[in-house]
C-alpha cells in the first residue's frame, strides 16, 4: 500500500511539473482499467496452467475462441448468454491443449502454437457459415448485440453528486490524482470488470490457502512426489488447463462487451501480453495484477493523449534517480552510477523532445512491457516442473 501511494505521489509530481493533466486523470485510469482486464484474465489463465506444470502459450487462441462464441451467443440471447458461451469456448480450447499435452505428451509449445493457428481459421470458417447473411454480420464480424452488459458506479463517490470529479478538477497535488484514480476505478464500471477484479484475490486464496490449491501447485513443482502422496496428477493438470482456457475465454468475452459484438482480430495479441504479465508477476496473482495494470496504464495513456506520453520520460528519470539513490545507499556504486546516468539522459530527453512520433506512441505499451520484463527477469522463479513431461511410474 505504501508503495502504491509512493508511486501515485511520483505520478502527481510529474503531472505538476509537466503540466500533463491526462497523466492521472480519471479518464486515463478508466481506460487503463478497461485495457488491463482482458490481459489480467488471460494471465490468470496462464497462472493456473503453469502452476500445474503445463506451459500455455495458446492463451491467444483460447481468447479468440472466447470472442467468437461470445459474439455468436450474445447477438441471439444477450450478454449473459455471451458470458457463458465465451467462457465455454475458451475452456474448449483448454481441453484440447490438455488432451494434447497431458494425454498424448505433445510438446507444450507446439500444442500452444497449433491452437493459436487453429483458432483464427476456425472462427473465420464459422463466421462465414453462421454470420454471413445476418443483419450486420459477415465473414469477419457478428451482428451487433441488441442489449449491453450492465455497468455500476460506487454510491456517493461516483454516482449522484460527483464528489471525486470535483476534487480531481482542483488540481491539488496528490489529492486530485487520488480522486482521479478512485473515480476512474469506480465510475460506470462493467459488471465483468468487477468479476475480473474479484477473481484475482479469489485465485490467490484458492491456490495458496486451500487443499485443492496445494495439490495443484504440487503438480507443477514435483508431480512424482505428488503422485506418491495420492494426488491425481493427470486429473489436476486437466482441470487446471481447462480453467486456464475458461479464464482466457472470459477475457475474450470482455473484449466482445467493449465492442458490443465479435470482430475478427480484436484480441490483438493480448493473450501473449497476459503471458508476459504473468511472468513479470513471478507466477503470482498480485504481481500479475501489477503487470496488467502497468500495460493498461501505458496503453490507456497513449490513447488519451500522445503529448502525455512525453511525460513518461520525466517519470522514468525520477524513478531511475530514486533507484540510483537506493543503490548508493546499499553500497552498489556501479548500479548507482548507471542509474544516475540513465536518469540524467531521460531528463534531457524530456527537456528537448516536444513530440514523440505517432508510430512510437502506439508502441509505447509494448516497450514498457519489455523494459519491465527485462528488469524483473533477475528475480523470477517458475514452477520447477513447468513444461516438463510427466508419465506415471517413470523416473523423475
């Protein structure tokens, strides 16, 4: 909590110095939330599979299946049918991955790549068969939903008298930024967003505080030892990968709700980004949430204001200066010097650069993800048996 407050204080300082109010506006935080949810759901799906020892790079394909099935059911029976069908479509992709890897021993990467190739082709075929000829439908899209998923606002703060909006408009250091954050996270939030936010702590509790979670994680750490203690390893792996696909499919449902229908290519690599967020989070829900929020913020900021992206250079300079001070305090002279030099370089860039090319602005979230992953790589520890084949009775 202290770290989050400190980061918000740094953002507030950068906003005041740069004059870019969009950096911490409720609109930016609201957009970040919308963009982070499908990434978090895909990453959570990867977390379940890999904690059970199955590498799942087929998350993108499972999301695509989720979007198509949600679009097919949604325009006929409404958003709740889309929720069920999209989750089931993703689970179907997970079941296929489990069948290939757990039962037939196919290499996990090969199976995941095959699902990522199969899903777009299958959905295009199904779209041509079922959507072509329908009003508003075609080979690349479903008809638009007649009903929209409901949205909620937090009572008092974000509905009725807009107290948070008033505080945000004052521009007061930290107070206005905190109001913008709270309003962005509580004003007209989709029901599926609330469910996604609740799924993170629930997943942590399920995996780390229940006998089921202990058994599932043991399959990813040492399946032979788990088997010797009576854990049904194959069954647990199947269940974990099906849950993984269902969560990825749920992320696809969220994208369908945002666009009010299925559109070909609407996942735009979010399954892979979710996998990166999971790795950044060290295979834990809390770190996954942080990684998803980071990418969502960078993506939301570049959508709201390309000028505000320039302020990220100043943000990087401040954070690097803080890192350099910490390194000097710990006695790491080399790290401190490198961090200080990088901080000065970013500060100079912020002073001399007035506008970042649009092509680079569009790529900003991906650059942020790569930089954070490269820093986080020093402390990562994947499950010991992740991706390793398992056959009952064979030597470990």
